[in-house]
């Protein structure tokens, strides 16, 4: 992960390009496509990296929204990819909690972690 105070220089334009490319890839893969979870994770990782650099909560909120809509609503459970997506969703909620100190975020992260463990046991 890249952080704004690290010694690595990050060009925001490169990150924005990555977000755009991954967003287009996700649009090209419908919900039933077996490679959609990989595109979803790639986009949410790019959004999370952008969040780490800019601290724009909208990036993190978009990652959470995408993961929620795809992972929890569109694909039936148990799906082998749900475990990865749920854990990343948990991670995003933890990041959001670290920025806002809203207890809802950490409670949601705990619930998602439990759900991910249950799905991993079912898979």
C-alpha cells in the first residue's frame, strides 16, 4: 500500500488512470462473468490506493458501494470469490472507521469478517 507520507512518489494522474481502466474493465464484465470478481477487486484496490494518497472519502465510499452491490446482492452465496471480496470490504470499512471514528464502520467490519469466515467454512 502507498501512503501519502511515504518516501515513494506517487503520481495522482497514474492512479486516476488505473481507476478509469479498472472501472471500464468492470463495466465490460456482466455479473455472471467468472472474471468479474477479479475486475471488482482490481478497481476497489485502485480506489483504495487513490484514497490513501488523496484522503478523499468518496473513493473509499465508492469501493465499499461496489463491493456491497456486487458481493452481497448480485452473486449467490456461497461463491468462492465472496470470501476475498468480503475480506476486502471489511478492510475498507476499517479504513473508513480510522478516518471518521464512526463506530458503525468498525461494527460493520466485524459483521463482514464473521460472514467471510462463515462463507469460507461453507466453500
